């Protein structure tokens, strides 16, 4: 599942993958400039979402 997730993000341009011709094959992932913009985007998005109210163990909208 982790490999599939990394491949989706590579396809979307959020991470880059460097592949090394070794036995066994090895690949490394890193953030390109687009990937470095995500933390600030997520932080700003979370700031706009009101906190959920909880009652006991249930989360209410």
C-alpha cells in the first residue's frame, strides 16, 4: 500500500523518485518544489475548518 501511495504522488508530481540499478533494485523518494508547498497549504486549510464537537465517544458535526 505504501508503494502504491508513493507512485500516485509521483504521478501527480508531489514527490520524485530516483531509481538505482542495483541488485536488489533501490529507489529513493524526495519532495520537489511542488511538494514543499503542501505543509503550508494543509496548515491554512485546517485553520479554516472549525473543530469538531465531541460527546462521549461520538464526534458531532
